[in-house]
């Protein structure tokens, strides 16, 4: 935004926009997909001078910023510019190329050859020339000199500062969890008139967005709230089948014929009084009360979707043969 050029204050010029576009293109190849990292990313590079490598410096600085912010880029990107001085008499075999050109070398030289990329390859190129053309030898040498410069910047400068993206985002950054659910289960998460989804939001304080393809985005600055909301949604959309075992199911309601327990967030089932213990139980309260935890096994899911559970199935059977006489 302040490149030392005297001009009217009319916003960024063609050069600033072009350098920004080049830096963005260089980084696009390593930016993770929306499924991996569902964030909008804004990178700001403040350049205070006008040299041949300012855009390439922005690429290097942006790579470091992305990794420091915890953006899981697939590979670090560096860039460097290459200059050219040709023979004034027109001998194509007489030329010299050099990297990291300064403004005066860019202005009075014959070429500004910018190359950005990773260890494995090139992600962006821009070439400005003031001669009629470049020979294959010039181009080959330009690629080789910028490759060596790029690798040197990566290995001996950037990666010594930070060698990979941080595993966790900043504690102040909004965090997003992505869940993929069956399209048919969207109605279970939303509920009648939004009753279910609003309850989840009230309980956890998170923000929830559901796409038509079943992608659920849960966002919050509180990791514990994210985990809780994610657990509730997974419970609501999970296909419960006979034989499944759930630990620490919580008793939510006591009836004379059994206990209703919440075995997954948002999912409840009935443990009939006959399925509480192997012995005959007189009253449900003899075994459990509201708020107690128990391990349960799914006996069946009937046609109406009601889930019958058993506590008894997970208890060791008493040895009646060794019972005292």
C-alpha cells in the first residue's frame, strides 16, 4: 500500500493488483479444500517498497503466515525473481542472469522473470521482458537459477522458522467442525419448526449450518462446545441396530414398567423392568433412579423406531448351583 511512487491517492494501481494476483495464484495450489478446511482465508501483505521481488516476498511471508495460523497447506511455497542483461550488440550467447533483483535492476534490465513454487514444482510464473524474445538457453537458465533460489529460501530461511502448519488454530480463532450426514437425517437434526437444532444451539452456544447435501458445519470459539454439539448431532443421525452396546447411558425418566435412558445425545430407549437385572425386580427404583448411569445393550428397534434396551444382558449371570442352602 506504500510503494514509494508519487501519485494521487486512488487506491491500488495495476502493479499492486497484479502482484497480489500473482501471489494469490502461487498459493492457490496448496490451499486445502473446503471439506478439509472450511474457512474463508484472507491474507494481507504490507509492502513498503518497489522492487522486483516484492510479490515473491509476499508469497514467502504469506506461506509463513498461513502455517503459523494453522492452515493445513499441502506444501510451503517460496518465490524469487530473476533478472537479465543482454549484449547490447545483439549477441544472444552473451547474457547474464541474476536473482533477487532490486528496483534499479528491474528498471534498467531486460527481464523480470518471477517463479514461485514448492520443493516439487512451480505454482506460478510471470515474465516481463524488454527485448524481442528469449532464447531457449535463457529460459532454461532462468528456471534453473530460480529453482535453486527457491529451494535455498525454503530450506535455509523459511522452514527454519516454521517447518509445518501448526496443529491447532489460535485459541481466538473461530473453529469449525464438518460432519457429513445422510440427507434423510437432516430433518432429525432440524426437528419440527427447528425445535431440535435450536435446542442444540441453546445448549452449546455454537452456530450450525446445514447444506442440502447433508454437510453440517458447526462453528464456535469453544472447543468443548464444538465437541458437545458434534456428539449430539452424531447421536441424532446414528443408525442404531440390535446388538449395539452403549456405556454410561443416563436414566432420564422412571416409569412403573421400566426406565427411559439417554444412551446417545438426543436418543433415548426403554429398559423394561424385566431387563434391569437377572433377578425379579419389584420396582424400578430398587435398581436405579433418575440421573444414574448404566451400560445397556440394544435388544431391538421396532417398526415405529422405538428402541428397547437391556441392562441385564451385560451383567454376569448368577451362579445358582453355588448358591448357599
